[in-house]
C-alpha cells in the first residue's frame, strides 16, 4: 500500500499536462486575436472615438487572455515541481516549496485578472450598467484575496523564524 500511495502522486501529471495545454491554447488564441486586431486597425484608416474605445477594450481583453495563459503555465509548473520532481531549472522567484506557494500564485493571478476585467468593464461602460456596484464587488473580492495572501505570508514568516 505504501508503494502504491508513493506512486499515486504521478496522477498529478494529468493536471500538469491539462494546465500546460490550456496555457498553450490561450497563448495561441490571444496571439491570433492580437494579429487580427492589428490587421483590422491598420486596414481602417479613419478612426472615431468609438473605434479607439473598442480597440482599447479588445486590447485589454487580449492582455487578460495572456495573463490567464500565464496563470495556467505557472499552475502546471507548480503541480509538477510539488508532486513530480523539483529538478526544473527555474528562477528563484518561480519555485514552489509547498502547496501554499501554489495557492498564493493562483490567488495573485486571480487578483490581476479581476483588476483587468474591471478595467475592461470601465472602458466599455456606456452608462447603462451600474459600474459602481460591479467595482465594489470586484474590490471586495480583491481585498479578501489580498488578506488571504497576507495571512499566508505572515504565517510563513513566523514559521520560518
């Protein structure tokens, strides 16, 4: 049974591969979308304020996709390093020592995506939806997640002392 449990950690290769594939897909998708956006912008000689706003919103949405793809990549690295092997050559800032490191990375990515999502909504804002309530909801979630990260960092510093 001990051997079986020891070997069972390799099942985590499935989320590693799935996260890595998701990352690659989002990078390719966002790159194609960016290329199409640039092509369309170059073909359209005259631009109105509305066209520029649409261009800005689309650009923010593409950046969100790149951030999300980076998040999936980091999750793939984290799962691999924590469960399969820690022999990857990664910069010091990209190493995962425990599951809390991986959760902290995921929470940080969520915070950035929420911020970018709000920015996208703010740029799209046409006065019809109540942006204030949406912003407050996003802000409360970001504060809660930041609090979560802060508690984990304080806990880590205390146990490391």
